[in-house]
C-alpha cells in the first residue's frame, strides 16, 4: 500500500494576510518534507443572494470560478518554482465549517494560515477560520500574523504545560528546528500557586525524554513564575525576539482562556510572532 504523502494545507482568500502566510508555508514544507495543498473557498451563497436572476447568477459563478482557477494556478506555479510540490482545491461547501471539515478529511501534517489583524471587527476575530481551526482541528496549526514578514527561524519558544502530549509535540518542533538549525527554549510559566519541586521533576522528565528521542542539543529548559501567565508570555516573546511561539492549547482549554483576555487578543493579532498551536 502506497504511503500517504505528507501535506501542509495552505488556505487562501488572496488577501495580504493570506499572502504573508505563503512564505511560511513554503518554508515549513521544506523543513518537514511536505507538499502544499492550497485551498480556496468560493462563497456562492453571497452571489446567489445578490441576484435573483438564475441566468446571471450562473454566469457570475462561472466567471468567479474561472478567475479563482487562474489565481490558484498562478499560486501553484509560484510554489513549484520554489521547489515544493503543490496541488490546489476550490471548495463550495458549508461556509461556516468548510475549512475544519476539509482539514479533517485531508489529515495534514500542518495547517499554515494568516490571522486577521487589529482592524478586523470583533465578530470576525472570534469567528475567523483561523480561530475555528485552532480550536477544533487535531493538527498543528501555524497562525501567521497579518504584519509578519518571513525571516529564517532562528529561535523557537515552546510553552510547555508538562502534559502527556508535550514530548510528541516537542519532537515535532525539533524536526522543524533541525532544518533551520534553530535554538529551542522550552518554557513553563507557572502562577503563584505551584509546587516548585513537582514542576522541576516534570521538567527534568521532559528534558530526558526529548534528548533520548531526538538527540537535539540546541535546546534549553526554563521555568518562570508570574501572576499573569499570558502577560508574562507576551513579555517573554518581546524580550527573547523569538521567531516562533509553539504551545499546546486545546485539551486544557488554554486557548479559550487566552482568547477571552483582551491582552491575548493583542498578543495574537498585534504581534508579529507566528504561533504554532497543537
């Protein structure tokens, strides 16, 4: 049986936000030895609602699909010219769940997509496809801020929570870091109510596990304490000048708590640091 090719899903609406994510998608495809699957959602409902004449509607839909096909073909050539294999899809499914469903069907190695910036409305921020994918899908998702400019990844911060998935997710980050020869700083930020001895034991267990499984030496482990974990994480990003933040979010509802704070909305949507969420 032929092995399934590893892929990165790169959704695009051809916006500046999506274009900024393309360089990262190509870089990650090379780092993880993946192909890229570009996907665009064609919103047919908006066209149908705009005009009640069925003939004009059909003509407009054909025009939109042809234009989309041309743009995706051009995007594919651009990616192929950068020595990465690429295919594309045009979807006309449920506008509210098309991407999460598509990701679930494709089972990618990673999703790379842009995030909306500070000028987006509150409704768009909380209802964005990026947020829904991060919240609901089971695959690593790299969210690229709107104002991010790609540069070689030299430093990665991995925010650990010392749960079972940490070793597996850190192994994924190490695989990526090896390609860039990047330094990884594994950080755990605890609030004031913590047992230092317990956390040090967990940190040493994670350190031993990752050294044993990967042998990667360009990595360090740090323990920090703060009354506001999200605020300390934001400060750490600025101080360290990290090129990427990786964190485990879903199982503990951490991402929900982060998005519930205006501070973290600033961190996610105003920072130029890409976020890899497991």
